[in-house]
C-alpha cells in the first residue's frame, strides 16, 4: 500500500486487512461535500488570521473548488489506502496543487474535522425531514377535512369502545407529527454547533478565529469546550431517538392500515399504486408498503441502540469507536425520507369505506355509554346507570338485539326514565356529533382542530 499521510513515525506498513477494516471511505464519502465545505472555511480562516499567507490560501481554495466540481461531476476516485473522506480529499488536493496542500491541515485535526462534517451533514438533512413531515401533515388535514362526519368505531383494547369521527382519528396523527417536528427542530439547535477549532482535543496554539469559521459555515454556535466538541455525538443520538419515535408513529398507523384493509375490517381500500399482488394467489392485494414501513421502524430503533451502546463507555475525547456513528445515522436518513414519502402517497390515495365503517358502529353496543349518559342526565347516579345499561346489554346479547332495536317497553322495564327521545341519542352519528368537550370527537371540535392545524401549517 501507499505511504500514509501520517506515516512519519511508522516503519512497517499496515497489514492489508487492517487498512480494509479501519477504512471508512466506503460510507463517509457521503460527507464529501461537507468535508470540502469545512476545509474551505478553515483555510479562509487561516488566511484571515494570517496563519497562512494569502497566496497559499488562494491556491488551496482553487484546488478545493476544483475538487468540488469534479465531485459533482462524479469524477473523484477514492481509495481505501487513504482510509476516510478527510484523507482522500487531502490526497487528491495534493495531487492537484502539490505540497502546499499540506498547509490546509494547520491548526486542525481529523477529530474536529470529522465532527464538523457530521454536524454539517445532519444540519443539511434535518430541514428535509421536517419538510416531509409537513407534507404528511397537510395530507392528514386534507383527509380529515373530508371525513369530519365519517363515523367509525373507536377502540380501546382493540374492542369497539365508542364511535368516533375518522377525521378525529386522522388528526390524532397530525398531533403526533407536530411533536415530531418540534423534536427535530430542537435537534437542530444541538446540531448547529461547530466543533472545528477544537483540533485533536485540546485546542491549538495557532491564533485561530473560530467565530470567523463558524460564520463561513453558517453555524449558530461554537462548542465552548474542545474535549466535548470532538467527542459529543448527542446531536446524532437525538436524531436517532427522534427518528425512532417518528417511525413508531408511522408504524402504528401502518399496523392499523394493514388491519383495516383486511377482509375482517374492510374499512379502507388502498390504491393499486401502493399495493402488490401475490406470485401464487391471484386474488391478493397486499399492503406491502404499510408493512415495510412498519418493518423499517425496527432498523431505526437498532441504529439508536447501536450508537448508544457504542458511546456508553467511551473515555474522553476521540476514540476510533466514534467512526461507528455514521452508517446507522446515514441509513436512518435513507430510511426516514422515503418512508415519509411513501406513507404520504399511500394515505393520500386510500379510500375509506364510509358505509362499512359506520355499519361497524351499529351492531356493537358501542352506544352503551350514550344510554348510561342519558340516564345520568336524568338524575340517576352514573354508577347506577352503568349497571342498568350493563343488564340491558346482557339481555341484548341473549336476544340478539342492539340497544336501539329494543322496544320502548323493553327499555323502560330497565328504567322508567327512558323515553322515546332515547332513540335519537342511540344513533352513532349523534354520539359522535354531541361530544363537544374540548379536544373531543364532536364535529365542531374536529373542525376546530383542523382550523388550528391549518393555521400552524400556514394555510
Ligand atoms: N474516519 C474517522 C471517523 O470517522 C475520522 C477521524 C479519525 N481520527 C483519528 N484520530 N483516527 O471517526
């Protein structure tokens, strides 16, 4: 293998598998843009502070700009011998402009360099994640608006509990995504801090100007402690944690979608564009995309636990273990963005089976609370009312009757307070419509949620 950038004190060459095992270039080349951006800012700062003469700075800047063009044109070739993206770029720069390239690394270490690249990488992706979440929120609001009065069973313990509005259901996910966005926005605060200038771990004797570099790179803050700067990966852990929670939300919805398209439920029909067939069973229409997003939540959780485990026993400051921070984070971005996109398309094109959803609320005793409330409103203590209705339900099960199918005489046998107007209250749409309490499923409340959501989305 070729001579190493750090080869001065070495007499023997690394074993070939050591190069292979230690190299990160296969994956950290994803940060090539960020690495060049960081180097440009750093060398400009070296010129600004007169640590390097402007003539050298100009050469290095021109060389880095040339590399960036070639990178975008797909013309850069990286090698395992040069280990990682940082040394690959430096080696390519040396090829291009000669030994003056060696001045770029003045007052810098790969430790603050890699941390800076990683911060920049995430800083560039967080807005994309937030944008995709916003797109999905808009879809939820749009669909909720169409389904304020779509009645469906609300569940607890996966048992029919009380009827709800499908719009209300959709808006519940809107709220989850709102918190997700807030978490990612907070994540940005800890990502927007620049490690560069911490050097290897202790700072540098050169009169650097970290504020200048931070400004060049558009970082809001500079790490105030050099040890922390090179060893902190909280910003990545927060990203993985926030991503895990987001994927959990999508996964719950996907689980429901998978159930709802089943023969037993038939609440929802997915578009052909978001389903797949079976290679053997001609009738099949499988909710593969919902299943795959549900499945992919697992790998994101894995990346979170992976990095937490990598970090937990690391003494300050930099350790090579930290190189393990990247693949899981990259993969999480690669998982999150398409999951959000596909989920959005799947939901946008899904058709609720309005009739079927409503029917499901009419033979399930999910209006039992309505009858209990009816009696309570007539002065019977709620506990007592609960008992009366419980007995009626038992009777209904025995005689195969729903509450609304029983005659007034039958109902009055349970309580003389029951009058003709009870049948109105027993209708599921009435049960939903009347839930005017703030945040409830009442149509007016769902409309209020939608109105506020649109304000939040700037619509
Ligand atoms: N490839 C390394 C990483 O990803 C870069 C920093 C290496 N620094 C060092 N002193 N070995 O963390």
